[in-house]
C-alpha cells in the first residue's frame, strides 16, 4: 500500500504536511534519516506511515511515558496493533508485551531508553522481526544537546542487534552541532537530515522589560483573549501565580511534575475544555498536549536554553492563527539566570561529598552495591545531610553521566486493579450507575486474571475506549474500592537510585571533560544565548532564534517588539505619511495607485527608496505593500 493510501485510510488526510513525505520516502528506502520538525510538525505520522507500509515491527524509543501511552491508545483506536514497555511494569507484563511482538503481528513497540539495557528485553527482542527503529526526542543522545540523557546511548545496542535496520531520528530543536552529533552517535551510514524551517510566521515574539511581572502579566491577559500558558521556573511559583490570577478574576490552574496523576488529568482537562483560561506550569506541562488554539505563552522566568524556550513558546498558535510568545524580563533576571550555572554544575568536591553521603544513606560498604536499586527521597536525603535540593539533584545527575549511579527522578509505577469478589458475586451486585458498569466491563474485556491477581491498567487507553474522563474514571475506581468490590492502587512516581558500579571513595571519582568541563561550558553558552535574546533590543527576535538554529532569513519579521519599535521610530521622508495611509490595510497594491498621491516621479522614487531602506514597505515587481 502506498504512503498516501495509508495516510487516508488510517488518518483521513489527503496530503502530507511540511517535510513529512521527504522523511517517509527516505526512511522507506532504507536510509538512516534525521528529521527536524518543530512542535506541531506531525512527527508521529513521519514514522507511523512508513512502518505500516512495510512488514515487521517498528521500535519507538521515547522518554515520555505519558505520550507513549497516549500514542499506543491512539494507534489501537485505529485498529493498529501497538504496545509499550516502560518503568513500573511487572516482568510478567513485559514478557507478555514482547511475546505479542514476536507472535502477535504487532506493528509498534514503544520503549523507554532505560529499558533497552534490560537482559530480559535484549534476550526477547532478538526474536522479533524488527524492520525500523525510531528515536524520538533524538537530541537527548547528544552530550551537546540541552536535555542529554545517558540512557539514550544504549540505542547503540539495538543497532548492533539489527545492523541492517534503518533508524529514523526525530527532534523538534537542534543546533547544527547537535544535528551532526545525533547522526554520529546513532551510527548513520551517511549524513541525511531533513529540516523544516524553524520560522513560525504566525507567532509574535515579545520581550517586556518590567520590575513588576505580576502587574504586567495581568495587563497582558487583560489586553487579549484566548487560552494561555504561563511558564515559571519552580513548582512553588506555579501555585503562587495561579492564586494571584484567581484573586484577580482570571480562571487558572497550576501544574507541575509533583502532582498526583489524577490531579494532573483533572487540571489538564479543565484547561483544554476552557473552564480554566490559564495554565500556570513548570516545563513539565505541554509535551504531547494537543490544543491548537493557545493564543498566548508567557515566560515569567527565563528558561535555561533557547531550545527549551522555542519548544515552550511553540505551543502557542498551532492552529496557524496569530499568537504571542511573551517573555517578562526584570532587572535582576540576568544574575538569577547566571547562578544556574553553579546550581546545575556544582563544584567537583560537592559532587564527591554527595556520592559518599548517598552511600552512607544506604549503608553501602566499599566494593559493594553494583546493580542494587533503592527508592530515593531527595527531600529526606537533603534534610538528613543539610544539603540544598537543587544542587544535590544536579550532583546526582552528574554522577549518572559519570556512570557511578543511575538516578531516575520519577520512576512511574502503573495503576493496578484486582477484583476482591468473585465473578458471580460481581454480577449479582445491583444498582451500579451506568458509567460504573461501563468501566467494569472494559476492565474485564481488556485485562485477564483480575480475579486472581493484580493487573497493571492503562488509564489513558481505558478512557479512550469508554469515553470517560480520566478524573471520572479515578472517582469510580476509588468508589468501587470503598465498596470492597476491587482493590485499587493508583499510579505513583517515585525516584530511584541504582548503583551501576561497586562503591568507591568519593575522592576516587573521575571527572572527564565530556561529563563535566565541556558540558559545563556548553551549558554556560546556552544560558548566555538566552540572556542575549532577552536583552537585545536591536535585532528582530525571530531572526535571533532562527540564527541560533543555523537558519538565515532575508528580512526581519516586522511583528516582534523590536521590529515594531524600529518601525515606530522611522523618520518618514516628505510624502511618506500619505503613502503609508494609502497602504494601511496591509494588502498588496498596484504601484499605479501611487499616482493618486500626485508626487513628482523623482520625489516618488526617492520616497520609495527611503521606505525600502527603512524596511517599512516591500516592493515585488508591480506590487507594493506595507510591512506591518
């Protein structure tokens, strides 16, 4: 079946968007391929269509468990066999998923990078007919990327097992240096990169310099309509800003990684449905959120990189209509951002001390500990040893990159359900509301062994097939548990630490340039680029962003705060006001219409040259328009 037919059959679209077809044809021809597709570019279709056009299984490596579950549910709803393996699953469920891939005709297996090193996974995957490997968020494999994750390096083992299988790497943001490194790390046979333009013509970038960010935020929200996201740097601030907005009559919710899953779902649903106009969040919110009509994204705090900023700002205006990305910048923000360098790369002696204290925390003797895994409470650890949480978290991440431990901030354990009563007793139970029965029947149809043991359940999939909102499903499961019909253990996220080597003394830790010095310098450069973006008032904001990603543009955007300020300061030559009045509608006009101004030809030519030099107008052959 050809690519276009697959697109129509499963997704109902008549044509591909952007560079989707080029990527699909490249990977379909068996070539290792890298696709740079900004937020909203349609990454999933770029690998799902070519995988369905061939035989066998497509492995999809992604770090985003929630997105993984959602895509599996989406594929199943289209009649496409897909499954996933992620943190928190029981060995029996992992075996079942892999056996289905071996014998069950499955087309997609989603897997988190941490699972790739599992002996069970590696033993089973060799028996699977793998025809394609997709690496989502591919920038995570590069040490020069803004979100490097050591577990991504394990993808190399898949390449060794399946040397002839093509790899499709996808990412939304990458500098030229990272593009080159991704291909090198994944062992591309030849350089082969397709890139969409990073330009978002409908997105207006604005930096507001203010010493009262709360007041400015109220002014911005009061000046325009539509759904909004407000990004803050820490969890506590999300609640503070949300409460502030609520106190001024603006409907809002707040969101961060520490919230319970059902709370996240309820707040996300309130925002998506319009009950809450504003979502105040850390960077934990937005990935995989499909809400095209977001009109405004505001950053109260500067992100730590242009890559992070571009992704978060890009969640506005995905419907193609005009939207705004506003950054609030205060007098001490430059110093605040600069301090992040030491917070993210604390002194080496501090890292050595944290390593020793983690070993004391678990009573780990010298020479012991390899492959031992423990649940970890960062707050308890920091309280016990009187350590600052942010720098301690950074030290643990550095120790992970150095290979001494594996620190997973949020290991997700899926929800579990078991029926307490037997099947006959359940059927005799009367008076359950219709939505209760709908969920009970869905559980029994989709999960086996519920009457004898716990089964992990996928709430996103159940929500999709029952049409019940996630928060309502949670309420029903709790109610059934209170009625003593089921035992229900909601999903939870718990940090873990695994010792990947035998314990040594902290003084013996080895810091390499790759794990510390070079990465610290690269992080500092990204921080400086973000600061430069905010303080610059002489260059088009869109141009600054495009140049960061190695893309040149012919002219300024004409819409950002810098361009608007420059246009407002243009000193018009004689006759210029009349001309701009004629062109005020922003549409193209025929140059013959300029005759109505009754200016001598020489004066008209001089006027047009002056306006072109000031980039106030654009002339294209016999057409002219005002640059708004």
